[in-house]
């Protein structure tokens, strides 16, 4: 055995020094981190500190013979590096010390350096003997506990619903004939209706349980069975039934709602038109009241004014048709009218024309179609009249006198659908992540040693980096949507416009996240991810449209940004001079903070992992974008530019603000949830995922932060290293995290996930 040259407290730093000087991993500024740690290590004597610092001179690195002695000293200990440990290098040092000494040494300083420099095993694993750990996952966290946390107060409902999906009618299969596929999905919807799930959000008097929050949860879980089922279910009970419930009055509820919830009355939601897309206010379909017959005449004026992409169009007996209501020659704006489409033999009624949209990129189990109306007469009572009515004497009346406010109040009642779409998108992302990670925990590939088996895909740092932040994001968005639906359902909330702004933003970023996550998972599974049997291919096609319906994401982000801007304007106008001072103070504070190189280049773990930094960084971006956007619009208008043109000039700025606001909202909601958790290891796990989410988001927008001077290059690099470090630390727990999604075994049919 080699002579014990180094005392224990010095020996613990030797593997680190060997790594640093073998690959020149750190810069001179990063060596300061090591130097400061050594100087603050109370276990070291002054002489030991001096000796260690002598090896930290960039201009005078250790001689070759010193490096060789370090190498032999480590290799002679026969200690192997275990990459999957939380602090691999510190753990290696501890074992080397135990080989040469009986003393126990505190390795916390070394862990501090390892984390703060972001040194990853892939940086140095070639320098040591590596022990292959065949156990792919840790059981430190209980997946059932995680699932319970995610289900929250809705656990009984969700468990019951997941069990319902175990019926043979939900067995997943490959469908390439749309008619057969549509019939199967219709059977599935009917099955769920008979179990009472369709009417869940309806009042008790109509077979429901008044549980909109639980209703939203089902969308995520339906995605585990099939995307087409999820959307068909939403159209029937959420859009068609929801329009009756939210826009109609008791007479409509009594006549239609119970049968809708039981799927005895199949309906569709006819809002979108071919020529007008997201511009609901500009739709051309007319609903003209005829006082002679006391009927409303529904008419499609032009060939391009038809209803487009209407789900359930081929199976429906009735439609909620959105049209310009004309009474006594005056256009009273967009209203919804119930219009029968087919008779009891399922034949189209006179004046109604329906065409199949045909095959789509995905969701081919949903019968989307186009609808035209030619002078179709329906009784005056078919007007969904909660916010606007036609009296018996033929006059229009509404308690909301302002037509703009009336229009947005009507649409605001349907905001819950956007939350459900985001929830469904999140379900698709969770499913894809589960398939991809379970595959990566089994699939082995490449190794430079013929003595050991190939490495697991999940052990590659690049694989960890591409999937782990997406898992953390799934948890963040799960709780953000939970809170969003709770707020939406809270009737005591005075300002529904705020909820609409928040939902618009979250729906956008979460459905975009879902699409990019599914694509990443497809690539992470290689050719196996391209096979239909492994479900990711269908999820790609199904979830793609989520960025478009229930509000195009780009349009919704513009809406969210305008909502933020309105709040800013209201604050400015109501507070007057005080608000001006506040804004100037914010700007001054931002300038002082971001121009300070100590702050913009602060890289220690305590700072970068601190929620205060996370909140400040996200809030700074939102505030800065809001202020500069407001100033740009003001300057354009001062120059005489119409406000509409001014907003067109700043559209890309609006989109940046909408996204920044939504990311901050998601993180803030998740952070608030963490505060309610018990002080245990699960809270620490959630805090780690929150940190990863924020640093990953900051890393994606590093260019903007660098432009603003909020981050210096050193801090930006440190954030990248911390993201890699957190991915490595979460690697042993990934299987528990994806099992925590609670996807039932009977739904997890992908062969590569078995």
C-alpha cells in the first residue's frame, strides 16, 4: 500500500484537484470558488490551507509528477466512481479517505464546490474506474404518495374514473378507418355518460355533482386512453352541454341538460367559421328574429361563412349556433341559439347542410364537419338567453347594456374549456414522458469497455437534460392548472377578466409545452417512438391541434399581454402621480440591481437555488417588458398613430410579455403550493423541481437577460451548469416521478414502457 502522504483533511480535496487540472475544467474566476471554500473550511489547519492553495495557482499548476502521484494514490485505493450518486466526486473522496485512514471526514465543503461549479460525472468519469450500478432507479420516493399529492381532494373521483377506463371498450388499438374509429369513440362517450361522468359539472338537479374542478381532471386521464375520446367528450358535455348550462336559463336546463349529460341528446358547438377563424365577433352567420312567426331565422350568408371544424357534427342532433342576432333590424351582437340538425331517423333537417372534414393529422375518432344553414327557422325560446333575450312583444333586452361587455361576458363563461384543453395537453405530455423514460431506464447503448454492459440511455447526461426539466415542468403545470380551475370555479371572485387573462396565458404555454415535450420524447425513443404501438406517434397528431382550438395560442398570448397592460394602465391612471413615482422607482431599482456586477455574476448555490432570486428574475422580466411595451405604445400614439396600428407595431413585444407573465404565474402558483406542504422529503423534492423549472426557463431566455444586463456571462454559464446538476440529482428518482403521474397500468399499453 502506498505510504500515507496526505492527511485526511487534505486528501479529501485531491480527487477534485486531479479533475480540475487534468481537464482544465475551471477558469480562474471559478478557482476562486474553490479557494474561498478551502479558506472557510474550519477543519483545515493553516499549514494545510497553505499547501492546498499552492495547488490552485492558474499560472503555476501542479507539476506532472504531482499529477501522477495523485492518480496513483486514487487508483491504488481501488475505489470506483458511482455516477448515479448525488455528489459523485465528494463520495469518491470519502471512500478514498476511508481506504487510507480510519478517520471520518466531513465532505460538505467538497459537495459545495461540486455543486457550485456544476461539475458533472461526464466531465471526469474517464479519469477513474467506474462502477456500473445495475439498479436503474431509487425507491426513496413513493410514487403512490406523489400520485396522492397530485390528485389532491379529487382522489376518489379520479380513482373511480381510472377504474372505469379499465373496461374493454377503452382498449387501445390502431384505427385507420375513421368511420369505425368514430363509432368506437362514440361508444366510449356513451359508456362514460352512463357512469355519470358526462354530467359531473352540471347541477345536481340534472344528474350532475356541480364539480367542474373534477371534470377538468378527467381530461388529463382520458388522454391516457385516447385523444379522440377526450375531445369528443369535451365537445358533447363541455362545449354543447356547457353552452346550455352557462348561456341558457332554467327552461333550457329543464328541457335539454339531463339528456345531454346522459348522451341521449348528442350536440355540437358551432362557433368557428371558415372565413373568420379566431374573430368570433366578426362571424357572418345571422339569426334574424321574425315577429310574424315568432321564430329566429338562422342563415349562412356566403359560401365561406359556414361553420368549420365542428366536432360531433356527424353524430349530432342539435347545435349551439353562434350568430349575429338581429332584432327589429338592429344587430345586437353574437348570441347562441339551439338549432336542431337532424330528425329522429338521423336525417338532416331542411335547410341544414353538413359535410365531413375528412381525415386529419390526428383525432380521427372525432367527427369534425362543416355546417351551412339556409333560412332555418327555430322557436324564439331556442335563444340561449341568460345575457340577452327577445321579449314576447318582439323587443331585445339585456341587463348588460354595453354590447362589448355583454360579448366578453358570454365568452368568459366558456373559459373553463381552455383549462380542460391545457389539462388534456398535459396528460399527453405526461404519457409521452412516461413511455420515453421507462424506455430509457431499460434500453442500453454504447460503452467503451467490453468488460461491462452498455450504459442505460437515462444515464447519459444529454438524455437527462432533454427529459428531466420536462418532468419538472409537468409537475409545475399540474398545480398551476389545479389552482386555475379552482379560481375559475370560485363565484366570489369579483373580476373574471383577470381569470380570463391567466387562463389565456397558461393554455398557450402549456399546450406548446405539451407539443414540444411529445416531440422530444419521440426523438428520445428513436425508431421505437415512431411505431404506432408505442402511442407517441398518435399523441403527436392528437395534441398538435391543441395549440389552435379553444383559442389560437398566439392570439391568446396577445390577449394575456393586453390584460397585463390593462392592469398596468389602470394602476397608472388610478394612482396618478404616485404611480409615476412607483414606476420610476421600479426602473431605478432595476438599474441598480442589474448594473451591479456582484449581483449579475453571483453564482453560489445559495443564491441560484433561492426562491427569492427565482421570483425576482421572473417578475423583473414581466415588469420590464410591461413598462417598455407601454412606453412604446405611448410614443407611437403621441406621433399620431391610431392605437390599432400601434398595437400591430408591438405584436412581438406583446407575445414576449404574454409568455413571461404566464411562466411567472405558473411558477408562483407552484411555489405557493409548496409552502402548504409538510416539512419532509417530498417538499424538498418539489422545491428542487421548482428550481429546475425556473433555471431551465431562465436558460431558454438567457439572451434577453444578457441583453438587459440582468445576467452576466458567468452567471448565465452557472445557470446552465446548475440545470445539468439538478438533472443529475433527479436521475435516480425519475421512475418514481413518472409513476407519480398515476397512469393506470391498463392504459400504459406501449410495449417499450413495459
